[in-house]
């Protein structure tokens, strides 16, 4: 009976389960390994590369999530090189494609690109090669063809050629690089990527592989839907899309969030100081929210003698290229850029990535900061945060889905307690099962070297802010009536002084009557609380476009109703809501390459006379 049972189990395993892709028990294993060493000059597979290569040769649909710099390219380039047909890679940017082709050329692997700017003769040559492939005529093996999504959606000729290739079994697979671009929930949505449903529709027999570094659950759902992939198979079933993922946390990256002074000039000088102190002469990237900011930061760095360039989407193509070149060659050490810079850029020795402001999503932040330390050596990922920036972003994003993506980013910067590795793990894990496979046995261990791991226990102690939150809710409830609108800054002023300036005239509120008195927190902490309250539903945000830009107004949110029935006595000291503020006016610990180092940053309180200044408030650093 037992024997029969065992036979049944064996049979079931054979029928339903995929082979163990993470092994060398395949007829093709040796040729892959040889090509990896001799052609690609790589000694050993890393992360989940071996399993993905095998699954690729086996013709499976694949979603592969690997950290930036993890080596996603090899997982399709190696099978492509060892195969006989052509692998078509869809990539969002010409600069990315050029990078890849250049790299492959150095390795003597034949690859080509078809984009909007490919010349007619070049294009003809590629067509000839593909025709030769279809008809089995002797020619050099064109292993890889890179295209932009527009090429695919716009050129009927090209699609017909692909059809012919597919019919003759010479189209080995489609690879969708930076696949998170298909999703509006991703951090870099591209409309053209939506059209990629044609891959499965027109070429149902061709396997599809999707590659990305960031794929939270909603993006994964979109990916499967848009690319018409078979459902993700759990437990290695033979049918379905295989999902591969590699550890998302890179131990050589040291994450920290630092409080940023409210005034731009001060913020710039703190940044310069940080670089001179910890990364003099090192290569780095500074991400900024706007073109203007990137330019200003670059100027500050240049004035301090740091060789710096700035980069944004509106630069001419040749300017971008020359900047890339200078950076690659080390003639420029630091690049100040908007997020237009860097997707897939393969520079190994980036020792720091600084975010001068928060990103529009945690995916984006992870991706951008992941450009540090690709060589596996220590690197710092530092994010400068001030609550003002949260409202600025709210104005830039100005959409419900956009806001939904902002919240995980806010939670990350507001969390001064939990290990950054665990925060990323919680955010990116799709289910307990997948999380475990992605993180291995020590999945839930803190990293031990991020800012929160290094911070002492007393610094992590939460502060009871139930009363202050209740006061803020009461205040907003009282003043935001009859279409009266307040910015976060105005609410902060009212909260601290019972007065603000509105429409060029002073406005006062009887704080004692409205919410039992002034709020006794400093400006920064109240701003911090308001952002926190937004993520929890106690604050609602409305944006209003005007000729100068977008105004962001706040009012009591839907959760506020739950607090309103309480009395001041009931909420005081109740400990219902605890918050740990970012250290700001105390000793600031900065962790260059994981080594503890202290520096003193003393923040004075706000200059009272400047309270009514419209824009930035002066702040004095001692
Ligand atoms: P990404 O996952 O960001 O697309 P790439 O595929 O561009 O990363 O690879 C990043 C770098 O890592 C490249 O320089 C590549 O040659 C290198 N690399 C890839 N796989 C390995 C490996 N197994 N061992 C050593 N280096 C590797
Ligand atoms: Mg890549």
C-alpha cells in the first residue's frame, strides 16, 4: 500500500511539477556554462540566474524580479546566444538599448537594434539577416534584437516579419525589460508598454519573459494581465508563468534618512558638507525633484570644488551622451539629476546615491537608490527629508492613484524605528510564500547597519501625540468651513500661534475654545504629524491649479470623525497614537559605509518674525 502511495506521489510529481531549474541536469547545461565563461566572461551564476536561464531555454513564460545591478541581462542574453533563433528584447529607452548593444559588441555577441532612429540601410541589413534566419541560409547568428515598444506597435512590416520568424520557429522569446513600465501602479508608467498585449495576441506560441527590479503585488497583477501571461504558478507547476525573484536587499547598501533643513540654501550646504566629509572624490548621484533643483544643487557642488554635472529630460540628446561619457570616464564625479537619469545605467563604482527630496513612490526610491554599489562594495543611500516636500509632491502628483503610491514612501521616511531592510521586505513581498523564497531563512532579520538599526533604543521611543492629533483635527474642522481653504503651512501657524495670514490679511483663531489651546510642538514636528495624518486618513488633501503652479490645501479627513467625539481630557496622555519623530535638533548620526559617525547639527527654533513670510522660513543653524 505504501509503495503504491509512493508511486502515486512520484507520478504526480512528474506530471505536475516543473523540473528543478536551479540545477545542471539539463542537456544544455554545459553549453550555457561554457558560453557564460568564455563569451560573457562571467565565472559563476549568481542569485537566481541559473534557474532563470534554464527556464528560458525550456520555453517558459517568466517574470523575473532581481535587484538593480543583479544581472538580469545575462538571464536572457546567455540563452539567446546559445539558441539558434532570435530573441526580441523590448526596452523603453534608446540609451538603455545602446548601452546593451555596446556591451554585447565588446563580448563579440551579434546584436542589433531597431528604433525610430535606425537608418534605412541598417534596417535593411537587419531585415536581410532575419530573412536568412527564416530560410536557413548561412549567416552570422543574430542572437538579440532590441526594439522600442513604439517600433512594435507602429510598424506593420516589422510585425509581419516577426510573424514569419515565429511561424518558422526562429523567434525564441520576447523579453520585456523594465516591465514595471506596463503598470500605472509602477513608478514609471509608459503608454507604449500598454500595447504589448499584442505579443501574446499575434504570437501565441512565443514565450514571454518580463524583467524588473521592482514589482509590488499590484504591479505584478498588471503585468500578468497586460502581457496576457498565464497565471503565476505556485509550487513549480508545469503550466503557468514562473516567478523568480532574488534577495531584494543588497547588504552593501547602507540606507539612512536624514532631516533636511527647511531652507533651500541650508539644505544645499548640508549636502555639500556631507559629500566632502564622507565621499570626497567618489562617484555619486543626487536625485532632485525638478530640473531647477538639479541645476541649483549642481551649482552648490561646483562652488565647493566638486566636479558635478546636471541631467534632466529636456537636455539635448548629444548633451546627455557627452555627460554620460564624462561620468563613465570619471571626469565628472557627481551627477545631479531628475529621475530621467539612470534607468539601467551600468556604472559599477557609484559610492553614494543621495535623494535631495523624496521620490514619488517607494518603488522609484528603491530603483534609484539601487544604482549605488553595483560592484558589491559599500555604498551609502541617503535620503534627505522635510515634511514640506511631501506637500510639494502631492501638488505634482495630484491624483488618487498617485497619492496611493506616495504613502509607502512617506511611511518609509517617517519610520524611524524599523530596519530599512524589513521595511522594503514588507513592502515588496507578495505573500508569505513568495516572501520566504525571496528572502531566504533570515528573511526577517534586521540588517544591522541602516540608520534605524544603529539608532539607540531611547531615540526610537515613541511620543504620545494623541492630544496633538485631536487638536489638529478639531482645528481643521473649525476653520475649514464654507469653502475656506488652508495650506499645511497655514494650519501649522494657526496651531502654534492661533494666527496666520490669509489673502493678505491676518486671521486669528481662538485656540482655547476650538481645541483647548495652542499646540506645543515645533513647526517641523507639526508638519511631520500632518503628513503622517494624511497617510492615516485624518487629513484630506485637495489640489488647486493656478497660474503659478499648484496649491495644496488640507482639511480634516474621513477618519477624523472617529476622534471628534472625544474630550480633551480623554485624549490627553491616552497613548493611543505614538509617533517617533526623525532626530533633527539632536545629534545626527550619519553612517558612511556602515561605520558609525556622529556629527552635531543643532537647529534653532524658527525666527518668529519670519513666520509670515510666504515661502521659505529662515532657520538658523548654530
Ligand atoms: P540589471 O539586473 O540591473 O539589468 P545587469 O544585467 O545590467 O543588471 O548587470 C549588472 C552588472 O553585473 C553587469 O556589469 C554584468 O556584467 C554583471 N554581472 C551579471 N551577472 C554576473 C555574475 N554572475 N557574476 C559577475 N558579474 C555579473
Ligand atoms: Mg537591466
